[in-house]
């Protein structure tokens, strides 16, 4: 029999202490981290190893190694995905029989499976926000030439993103990376997403976790519309008169507002020079996140970054520093606005929300309190009120410790 083999992105001898001779479903409860799990065709368990939480999936060795390699490639491409950690193969049980390999990924902190987000109340609006996130993820994958082949809410994890959600791909065992996808491949992937999502929402309805009056088919159709609208905005060729060159800049600004950077444009003219046509050639996601990182060093999701940059712009106007260098104002905003708010989070509550999400929610809470009071409430007073009246009641989302998805409340930002 082949010996136990561990292929890992980084060596961790503690992996050798785990009971690989037992099927995952038989691992003792005391060694598992009780985190919410999505629906999977494979056995999935969470364990704590060397202070980190790892997700373990029992799967055929070839599929495990293929998925491990694919996740590494997607990570290098900048696609939001779980981080591959190791593949364990050559497992043998006490009777000498071979066991499937195990794919190990890092647990994505502050993330939730979709069923957890529907667990407390039926929220059709939550479904639409998840679909927005999934549509953006699918477009990003397709722009890179990645055919998913198993698009679903179950194969995705979601993080809160300033009132919206950011989607991360989890399961890529059916995925294939091409130089470029054909329209047929893209359409098939999107149609598969529609079919799977309709089924998942029907399942939620059967479990009384989704509005019984909502139409899952309409929600599935909505995903297709959102995907096609975003794909066209990013890739469609646009024609205009030769004296309307300002529309080139307008197109770029429009794409920036959607959260995408344009690295290259294809611009062509008619033979007689009467009209122009443009088409983005290279489109990279994360425009606002990259700008925020450059100015402040804060690592945030795209919508969080957009919200923080808006607050930075408001601070710049309020302090009458429009003529100052943006980098200097950003440094001052970071020291006087952002960091004092984040530092105010009690240590015992820091696993409830990511710092950028906490700052966003404080800003939203400030608007709510000011509206209610009829005057501007200070940021310090807002932070204290939010911590004592809202944050204290939120669950820990860094590594949610629960085996019951029904224990996860929904918080509408």
C-alpha cells in the first residue's frame, strides 16, 4: 500500500496528527470546529490546526489534486476564491482499505454559506443581493476564460460588503480554464446557474426559509439579466460620432463606477473618419479596492472601499483640503477618522465584523441617529451607541461557532 502523502502550499507537521485512517464522517466531534456548512455532495468538516481553521473535503485523489491546482491558478489571477492549503492522499483505514483523498482549504473568515443568510427570516431582497454578487463573480471568471460548470449558491461563499455581498468561489472541481470562452460556453454556464439557483430557492421554500410567495423562476431569470447587463457594459462595442470623443472617457468612468479598471481600449475609426467605435480590451475588477489600498493601505471589499472613499471625499471637502494632495489628505483621514473608530471596537467583539464593514455600518448608523435627532450626531457618540445597541447583539462572523444554521440572524445593513 502507498504511504500517506501530503502535498501542501506550506509545511505544517501538525497535519500528521490528524486521524487520516478514519473517514471524515467518523472523526470525533471534539476535534472539529463547529462552523456552518453549505450543502455539498462530499463530506466536509472543519478542524483547527496550528491556530488556523481548515476546511477538509473528502474526494477522489485526481479531483482533489486538480481542484487544488485550479484554486492556486485562480488565486494568482486575482479571482475571489478559497485558498488551497493541502491535499492528503494514500489514506488507508484500520482494515487496510483505501480511503479517498482529502482536499484542504483555509476557512474563509467572515464568510457565510447562502443557507445561513436565509436562516432567520425569508428575505427576497437578500436573494437579489446574493445574485448581484454571484453575477459579478461569474463575469470575472468568464473574462479570465474560466468555465465553472457547476455554478450555484451552494458552491459559493459570501462576505458582507457595505450593505451588499461579495462572492467567493469554493468548489471548482468541474471548472476548466481556457484562453477565451465562446459565447456558447458562457451561455451554458449561465443557464446552469439559473437552473441550480431555482432549485436551491425551491428547497429553501420547502424548508420555510424563503418567501413562499416569491417565484424562484423569476429570481433565476433575474440572475441572467444581471449577468448579461454587466457583461455588455464591460465588453460591448460602442459606436459614436467623431466629434463625441468625450464618450471614450465617459465609458471608462462608467466601468470604474461598476468597480472595474480598463487596462486597454480598442479604438477604430471609419474610413472617412465620421465615426468611432471603442471596446474595452482588458478589464480588471477591484477599481475602488485598489485605490483605497494605494491611498491608505486598507484591504477592503469593493463596495466597502467605495463607501470609505466616499467618506474620505466628504472629509476632504469638510476640512477644505480639495487643493491638497490626495495622499496627504488620505493619511490624515486614516489617523483622525478611520483608525479611532476601528480601535474603539472592544477586543471581545472584533470577530463580529471586518473593520471596513464595521466602519461602514457606523457611518450608516450615524446617518440614522442624526436623522432621528434632527441634528448631526458626532462620530464618537455614534460609535458608542452602535457598539452598545447593535454590535453587542451580532454573532461572531470571523469563525462562526455553531452547528445550527438556524442560529444565525440576518442583519440588514
